[in-house]
C-alpha cells in the first residue's frame, strides 16, 4: 500500500526541508510506503532547488514544477493527477497541517471504512482578529446561500482514497474552489478537529485582498443566490414604485399639483442607478466566470517534472494507441 503526500509549495524554500524531516519522523508509525509529491507553484526562490536536493537523495520524492504561479487550487489538481498512491493526502508545506494526525487519518480509512478524512481547525489562534472575523462572516454567508456545505475552519488537509481523488479530478472546471469541490463530491467523510498551529517559517501567501477575491469566487462558484437577489430587489422596487405612482396620482387629483420633490427625485434616481449597476455587476461576475470556463484553458502548465509512472497515465496512453491502430 502506498500513501502519496501532496504538497503545494509557493516560495517555501525554508519550510520544504523541515516538512520533509518532520513527516519522515512520523513515517514509521504509518505502516505504508510513502511517496512525496511536491508541486512547485512557480516559486521565485530556491524552492525547486530544495525539492530537487531531496529528490536526488530519496527516490520517493517526486515533483511537478509549474511554468508560473497558478495558485494552490491548480497545485492540488496537479498533485491528485500525478500522485500514484492508493491513498492520497494534501498537506501545506508550512506544517500548519499537523503530521501527527496522519496515523489516525490512515486508520479511519483502512479500518473504519471512511473514504475521506478531513480536518478543521477549531481555533484561529495567532491570526489577525479582523481576518478571523471576515472568515466567519464568509462561512455564515456562503452556507446560507449555497446547497453545498462549506465547513467553517475546514482545511485542505485531507486524506482520501483513490476513488475520491478520481471523483475530484473528474471535475475539470477552471475556476476551482476546492472547499466546495470536496463537499460537492460527497462520500463517507470523517472530520478531525485540532487547534490552529502557526507556520514554522516563511510567511503566508494570502493577503487580505487575495482572500477577499477567493471568497467572492467561492460565492459565485457555489451559489446563484446573488442572481436571484437582484430579481427580487427589482420586483420589490417595482411594487413600491407602483404604490408611489398611485399615491401621487390621487394626491394630484385631490389637492392639485404643487411642483415639489426635486431632492427626493434626485435621490430616487441615484438609488435606482446604483442598484442597477450593482445588479449588472453581479451578472457580470457570473458572465466572467462562464467566459473563463468556455475558454477551456489548461488548469496548469508544467515546466519540469519527475513523477512516478501512474496506472492512469499508462492506461491513458494505451487508450491512445488503441485509438491510433483502429484508425
Ligand atoms: N500555496 C501555493 N500557491 C499559492 C499560494 C500558496 O501552492 O499561490 C501553498 C503554500 O506554499 C502553502 C499552502 O499553499 O504550502 C498554504 O499557503 P499559506 O500557508 O501561505 O496559507 P495560510 O496557511 O496562511 O492560509
Ligand atoms: Mg499556512
């Protein structure tokens, strides 16, 4: 039995060796063979060099290096695609995903029949309070709006069977919001909880703005409620305006027409213009995502790689040859 450890890395030159060492200390408790698959997400520092150093010493270390930074979601996709293990686990390079959970995760899958073991952190210790506040708001909002459950504090740190990995890979969309995809595929899932751990070295790659954009992407990808919202608002305004018209007609007929109400008119026009732009903006978000999706661009591009020959790839090329001989 083989466990593939998939590690997305973006500028993680300090953490890669520490990560490798720490996981290796746990390894004997696991009782399975390991594969390390580092995904270098277009790092500008010495990350790839560090990975190659490990790979020369240890043949279990594989890597895929992207042509530029494609983002963690793309790295996860590439990892699941190129790993060959019977079980796969996604881990951050910064040891914020505690390796001591690995034996328990493996046990839940092998002995208790789960397909997937996911983790969530129950505290956000060490994080700026404002960031925690917005994160909480985001999870409340998205869970109101989306049918897919997106768990607060859920990490990408998950172990899964090959079957689940294949299910995730079958979702070939370009705008990948993993937290949603993991929920969407379903399967028997066990949740483990732990207290937040701070990074061992280096710094976070997520600025507040990047997180905000990510949150918006998540909402657009997993809910169409914002679209409904603008129709509902439109309808409500229509009803209100209709009532207004009647009031004004009656008032004019009964009391005559004192020419008043300039300021209120201006306010109403601005308010409506704002609402219209807002709704068009929402529509635009969905359109933009659809546009990107229809381009069918690859999710990532590889500059160099060293990967194990996967069963999938073999069957893929066999399929291709079959196809050729038939022709
Ligand atoms: N990461 C990546 N591509 C990116 C940003 C981050 O592969 O564009 C990796 C990063 O190297 C790390 C993991 O994703 O292994 C989590 O990133 P980070 O620790 O910066 O995020 P945080 O834990 O602060 O949310
Ligand atoms: Mg981190």
